[in-house]
C-alpha cells in the first residue's frame, strides 16, 4: 500500500528520486570508508 502511494507519478520524478537515492548511497559508502580508514574519534569532555 505504502509503495503504491509513494511511487513516482512520472518518469522525470522517478529519475529525480533515483538520483537522490544514488547520491545518498554514495555519501553513505564514502562515510563508511572514511570510518574504516580512520579510527572513530570520540570527543573527551
């Protein structure tokens, strides 16, 4: 039900959503790679 409602009405909208989710995935993987490379620094009070 939710999928049908949130499904893009046209191809242009769908493409836009695809690009957004793609860039989001790229940012997440980049962030994860950086975390693996450098140890997580926890601010000490």
